[in-house]
């Protein structure tokens, strides 16, 4: 083999190894990106579920507050009616 052929063969080998390493790096980078994307999607779903649970809990608490206020108002009316009858009976 002449020195030129030897040099070209060595350069071809280095280029092949470099291309393979670069391809492996790109594939691993793509795999990491896909994993991060999947993790982000999972996190987004969990956050949305938690938000919905909090909204449901907030709605339930609002309904309970409204029911309590209605019960208090009904008790006040009953007390006023009872006091009115008690004063009318004197």
C-alpha cells in the first residue's frame, strides 16, 4: 500500500467512527428528548387532575357554605316566628 492509500484508508476509518459516534449521540439525544416529553405529559395530566380535584372540592365547599347559610336563615326565621308568637301570647 502506498502512503496515500494508507492515509485515505485511515481517514475513511476515522470518518466512519466519527459518523457512527455522532449517529449514536443523536439517537441518545432523541431518546432523552422523548423521555422528557413523556414525563412532561405525565406531569401535565397529574397537574390537570389535581386542579380538577381542587375545583371539585371548592365547589363542594361552596355548596356546603350555601346550605349552612340557608339553614341559618331558616333557623332565624323560625326563631323570629316563635318570638312573635311568644310576644303575641302575652
